[in-house]
């Protein structure tokens, strides 16, 4: 069976049209910039425009993680929003036995025979959501299961060209912002895995958008926006056969 997957990241409030697929993956930085630190407005946007867009997307499942701009996501993760659970906000119109929308935070969801794992943690961004020091990152990424088929992360792992900003005349031109702890975990977890693992990430908007392959590992930067927060990159699509 062919399962068509579409992947995007760093939408920052821009609810783009996505191609028809079976599963839509969103790798964080979902909220609009102008409301990302406002708790009430974030909740209203997620419960309103975002939920309507996600539930009307041309797919069976939407699998998402939070990013470093998604402060409300970290508040939910740390249990600091009593009475406003993310399931009640985002799933209020999606409460059937097989819901469409799934938020992963250091956890697995299996859909259509494929194991998805999502984690939002990022280095070097103290004061932002889901920041972790080296010890925290190593601990969080140690929980990635070895049977993961599609890994959703916000910050990319530090592999090859992944994470290098290609846009010239930019302050971070040619800087690799990939996460070393994440790449170390990937190499350990999937060293003996016989099937392909897809690593989808965003965070570095204008980073290398070409597919990079290393053995059974396939890396993709799926950000849709450039450094000026303009949506210039198309969603990435691929198929997995199960």
C-alpha cells in the first residue's frame, strides 16, 4: 500500500493550501508571530482558524509538533495551563474514535502502518519554547524508538549540509545550526535499522531544502518560509510503501 505524506514547517500562521495526501506532517512554529507570546490569542487562533484549516486539509491525518515560537505548546507540555488542555482546545470538533489531528511531544503515533515520533526540543535558544541544554537534549532524544519510520523534529540534526543557510547577504550565511545531540541519537538509534527512516525538520528557514541521504536515513528541511518570513518553499511530498 502506498501512503502519501506531505511535510511542512515554520508556517508562522500562514495556512497554505497543501496537496492531497494521506498524512500531513507539521514540524513546528505554527503560531503567527504577532500572537505567539499572547496566551489567550494563541488559544483563540488554534481553536479557530488553525483547527478549521487542519480539519479541512485534504488528508486523513495531521501529525504535528510544536516549535520554539510556540510558547503555548510548551505551557501545555509543562502542565501550566490548568483548565485549558490542548486536547479540549484543538480537538473540540475532532473527538471521534479515530481523530484526525495528533500532537506529538516525545511520543509515537502509528498511522496507516507507519510509526511517527515527534520531539520539539532545540539547542542554543534559551528563553524560547522547548529550549534544552546538552544534558536535557541528550535525555529527550534518548527516548526516540528504534522502530521509528518518520521522525518529526523542529531543529534539524547536525548532519552534512542540513541546517546550512544558503541565502546570501544574511548574518547566518553558511552557519550550520543543526543539533549535535539529535544527530548522535539518530546515529545510535537507527544504526542497524534495515528500513528507511525519514527525518523531517524545519527551524532553519532558508537552509538546504534538498533531500540528503545517508544509508537508510533521509533528511529533509520542510520549512515553507524564508528569513523574511515569506512563504517561498513548497511543501515536500514523498511516499512510503507498507
